[in-house]
C-alpha cells in the first residue's frame, strides 16, 4: 500500500475568510472546500509506509523560526488551457527556505523533484474546460487582493486521498512546529 504525501502550510480561518469571496460561479469551475486550503511546500508523491516514516522523521529535523506571509494577487496555471485558479503569496525568503528544506528531504531519499520553480500559492479552484476569457476576467477582478500577514509557526505532512469521481481529501499525518 502506498501513501500520497506532501508537506504544506495550513491556512488560518482569518485568511480563509478573505479568500471565500473570490468564489464565482462559472463553467467548468470546481471550487476547493475551504478546509482543504493549504500552501504546498513539497509534493513527495506515492511512497511506501517505510519511506513515509522516513519522510516524517526527516521533516521533524527541519529547524525554522516563525515567519509571516501575505497573499498578494491571484493567478492561474495553464495559460491557454486553465487548470487551476489560485491566490498568490508574496515572495518570502523564509517560505522559500522552508520549501527548500522539504525538497532536500525528498532529494536525500532520491524521490522525484519538481522541475518547475516553486510558486507559493493557495489553490482555490480546478478548471475543467473553463474558457480562458472567464479566467482572465476573474483574475482581473481580484488582482488587487492583498491580505493581512499570516503567521507561520508550523507546517504539516498531509496524506492525499483520491477516488474516481470524488474530490481529493487531505488529512494531516504529522505537525512540525517552529523553534
């Protein structure tokens, strides 16, 4: 049996409250449930139980100080064929450091590493043949979004459960606190 794992930051209730008004009805949009919002640090993929335990152990050894981030605008993945709508996080060296430390765990365990650059974001919706003009209009409407600072003093190891015809569900497996 394998476990589909990723490390991520939780999203506070206050931030969720700022993001919920971004939901608009539109063709092909599948909005994430607010309790599933997170900021992915690293996706480890499908791993054995032994490897899952080793990932958890190594993540526990990551040292980081509390820091803050803000949401600064919105965007989408898939320029011509939109795949997902997201809230974009402002650049943060502390966030980059934590994501890099999680990636180092994967690298040390010889797991596949994402080739695309780290783009800190909160996925809000998935697009299924959503017209690009609708996505552009949504992005223009919310591009000026700015939130208050969110404090990061922990991150989680999540397991993703997927099923045919059902939305993904994420469950916290471990919590790692700042120094």
